[in-house]
C-alpha cells in the first residue's frame, strides 16, 4: 500500500549553517564581508522531532549538505547519522564538507557507518588555504587520513573547483586522491549565475 511517507525517497537536509571557512567567493559573503544570517544547527533531538521514522525507513538517500554551512560543523552530526542508520541500514548517506572541521574520531565513526563523504579541496597545503580561507591544511589532512583508513573507495569523493588560478594544483590533487584511494574526483567549474556548472 502506498502511503504519503513511502513517496518520500530522498531527503536533502542542511543540518548546519555554521562554517569554519571564510572563502571570498562564498554566498555567505557580500563584497568581501559576511552577510547577516543566524549561524545555528539542528540538534539530534530536533531532527528526531521533525523527521518521522516511517519516512526514514523508506529512504533511498539521505544527503547532508551545506549551502550556508558545513555539515561537519554540527556537533551532533554523528548522532544524527547514527539515528538515521539505526532505522534504515541500507539507504545511501552522503555528507559534503571542506574537511577542516570536526575531529578524526567523528570521521572514523562515519566511515564505519558507511557514509559517503565529498571533500571540497582546492589544492594541497597552502594552495588550499588560499582559496578555502581558514580551512587549515593540517586539520583537513588529519581528517581525510582518519576517514580514508576506515572507508572504502566508493565512500570517498573529492571535489576540486577548477579556476584559472588553481590549474597548477590539478596534478597535486590527483596525486592526493590516488594516495588516499578516493573513488571519485570531480573537477568542477565554479558556478556562475545563469550558466550550467560543468563537471569533469
């Protein structure tokens, strides 16, 4: 029997508007300055209150993304994912992050929960810090290594923004992805209003 809850097959949930980064081209900024918005996050109790368990049971995909925030900046992110996974052990769960927030133990647990993580990395070392402002390379690398040691290649994606200024980082990024056994690497042209974003 088809019910209203069984018709919902995928959820795209922004669980945090918190972000550690201050990238100059981010939509969180206008003319080089942060725009005014409330930085907050959904607690695990709030998520349990708004998402019906019958909906979770029927999901094929649960995508935890960020438009104004980074999912990993939510201190309850692992608890939320554990709750979803306890109800639906088979649905695909994806998290998008710059990798410079959160700690290795969280990433290890998410790997064990069979979560797929898409890391936004625009270069190695200082090059990434130049474009992903405030995303400290050592912390990002520590989190990637922790996740990589416990995750399968299909769980690891790397998204690289292809600017004229980042072209020299393509080979280092591909080497980095190979070293950590990333299953997919996306070379993505930055989004511009009214134009399709090409992905390679």
